[in-house]
């Protein structure tokens, strides 16, 4: 498994927590930072997924 997949999922979780804290406290800046971090994590996880697929194809 590509490390980008793992790091991406971790960023998604961290972003979700940050977003929830921002919503609970009414802090829009924290909420938006969390949303951005979550989206970056999704992109990074997809990048890792693609790298895994390429690696699998090359190994065949």
C-alpha cells in the first residue's frame, strides 16, 4: 500500500475532526481549514490509490 494512501486518510480524519470542532465552536476559520485539509487528504489518498494500481499492473 502506498504511503500516500495512509497519509491521505489520516489527513481526512484530522480534517473532519477540525471541521467538527469549528462547527461546534462557531469558528468558521477552523471549520474551513478542516474542510480544506479533508479535501487535500482525499486527493492524496486517490494519488496513492493510483500509484498502487500502476505498481500492480507493472508487477504482472
